[in-house]
C-alpha cells in the first residue's frame, strides 16, 4: 500500500489517466469494429418500447458509451429512420447499458489479479492493431488494448485510494442526511462533467468506495450524480442543433433528472433491499458488487417509472423546439372529427386549400420580383406547401370513405385539382428563381421595359387571384389573364427578334423565354386554382359564380395544353 501522500496523489493522477485512456481506446475500437452491426440493430430493433430499450442497453454495453449511442439515435431521427418515441426508448436502454462498466469493475477489477490478463490484453491488442490497421480485427485489437489499459488504471487507482484513505482516514461515516447525499451527488456530477464519461466516473466511484475512501451511501449518491452528469453531453450537443436533435437531447436530460431524483429519494430503500437479498442468498458483501447492483436497480426503476409516461413525454417534446416549417406545415382546418359531416369537411378543405394558395402565390411573387436565386425562405415555404398538400390529399381520401351528397361528390375531385394547380405554381416559382442565377442583367432597354411591365401585370393578377378576398371577381381575373396572354405573345416575339438581329445574346434570349414561359404557366395555374376554389367557398365569402357543371365533370382542356 502506498504510504506517502505525494506518491498516492501521483498514483491517483496516473491511474485516472490510464483508465480514461483505456476507456477511450475501448470505446473507439468497439465503435469501429461493430459500427455497421450497431446501425442494423438500431434500424430493425426499435419497433416496440421493449425492443427499443433492449437494443439501447445492448449497444451501450458493447460500445461502452451512452453518448455515442445518443448521437447515433439523433442521426437516425433526423434521417427519418426512427421516430421520437423509438429514440426515447433507446435512450432508456442506454441508461441501463452504462451499468455494464460497473459490473466489469466489480467482478474483474476486484476479483482477479489484474496484471495477469491486462498486460497480455494490451500486448495482443496492439499487435492486432499494428498488423490489421483500422479494419475489423485491427479495431477489435484497439478495443482489447483499451480494455487492458483501463484495468491497469483501476489497479493503480486501488493502491492510490488505499494510500489516501490510510493517510486521511476519510472512510467510515455515511453522508449526513439529505445535504450530505446532495454533496456526494454533486461530486459525482462534477466528475462526469470533467471526464465526459459517466462510465469512467462510476468506475472511479466504485474504486474509491472499495478502498474505504467513501462509504456505501456516499458511493450510491455519487452514482446518481454520474447519471445526471451524463446529460451534459446531450445538452451541449443540442446547442444549435436541429429540432429533432434538441428533442432527443431533452428526453435524455428529462429522463436522467427524473430517474436520478427517484433514485435519490428511494436510495435507502434500494440499498436495504439489496442488502436483504444479499443476506438471504448468502452473497459476497463486496461493496463494489452492491454498488453495481444499485446502479442497475436505479436505472431499471427509472425506466419502469418513466416508461408509462412516454406518450405524454413525446407529445410534450413535439410541441417544443418547433420550426416555422413544422408550425405552418400543420393543417389548421382539417380535423378527422368533421369527416362525418361532409358539408363541414368540404368547407374545411376549401379553407386549407386557401392557405396552400396563399403560400403558392407568395412564392410566385418572391420569384418574379427578385433577381436572385432560390432563398432559404422560399425552399422552406415550398416544403410547407408540399406537406400541406399531402395532408389535404389524406383528408380527401378519408372523406371518400363516407357517403356524400351528389353535389359534394361532384365537387370533391376539384379539391385535388386545386391542390395540383398550386403545386405547379410553387414548382414554376422555384424554377424561375433558379434561372435568375444564370440570367445576366438586361442591357436592351426596350426588352427590359417589356419584361418589367409583364412581371408587374402578373404580380397584379396574383393579388387578384385570392378567392377569400372581398370583391373577388372571376370575370376580372379572366380578363387580366387574357390580356397577359396577349402581352406574353408580344414579348416572346420581341425576344425572338432581338435574338435574330443579334441585339441580345442567344443564350440570354433562351433563358428569358424559359422564364417568361414559367411565368405564363403561373398565370394559367393561379387563375384556375382561384376559379375552382371560389366555387368551394360559401356564397357570402366569394362573389364568383359557381363553376359550370361541365367544368366539374370534365377535365379542363387547357390543363394539358403546352406552355409554349
């Protein structure tokens, strides 16, 4: 046993460094060796809460890093391969999986002559690493070497802690009351925060208790602190991250806080039950085994406590960290409860289609009025529009399963037509914005004036093509659309003349012709969408006449007309 305080402190620092190095090597090696296997497990074994918990526990016990698993889970959620509920159950499992380190320390670190297996493990592992590089066997060699270094560090720490305990006589009394427990809990939290590894902090706590530096209750409180401390990694990872990442990180933090609080309140009871079970089964009174069992029991009771609350937790988190896209992409008027009342359902569809139309026209105005390429806002609004379109289509399909009055049954197909028109408006708007990245500023004054005038006319039509607007008139809309069609043909002829007379570059002419064709298509589709939507809106809200029956029953001939 070390007798000098300086030597004991030096051993503590060196042992701590060794077992943190060993933990890092072991984690990195296992992650590289089993990466694809772990991904397959996450993809296929999280369909139910139980399998999610078990897969999380298994993977964490294999790679010895709950943080690595949490980061992988966040990636799966962002990629759409796992939903939030599945991710949360995996998080539960990671908290159970981290207890594997405590069992390794308890059964190997204090029951076996460490140097007998640790030194050969380091030698064999590094030999594999040098011979096989970063492949499967090489990564396993790195993990094996890390395993050996980790336990060599534990061996040095045992001697260092024993020396410190003998010099300072800190072992013995339990922490005094709740304040004492909170102090040791805070110590465990700070250890995990400093080491960025709850597994390493737990191993350190077990080693200190085994050496008599801390009491059993103090060690248990420190373990609870490590559980809470591991949330720091998730919290830091969530800064500036996506909403999904923030939700998964928040689930991790909330689970660890709640389960840690429960473990702290039940600490005397859990230790008493473990002690009684040990006496009943005549088990080894080794404090490291008792603490390992406490660690597992605290983690499992936390899962059992929080698991029934998972649906509420998912619902709570989905309302947090929302983006504009998620908020605006949720239907405001479509409710399954009104499907049984077709009149209300069709009216709700009309209101939702009105929202889609507003977004489509906003996209078109932005593209036509600007000379720059697609902005992030435009791309976001397009995703919102597509999401609302999908939800509207789902609602229409749901409504079709109910008997409908003849009048509504005839109108229902038009809801999909309207949706299609507005989708094309958005598509043309993005195409125009993309063209602006290649079109040079116009130096042909006559063409520039004609293009500007045409664009202004289209903006005016987009402002008029709002059926919900008071004073909406389908007749006036059609008159402006006809006038814009004539202006388009004149502008097209002007561009072609400029190209043939070489007063404009041919490439610029072609680009402008393509842009004008897209704008013409926007005029056509926005006007159709407005006319059909006006027929769905109740009479007091729109001054437009109903669409003739033949227009409802038969496709619009212009639908398939070439854009020219």
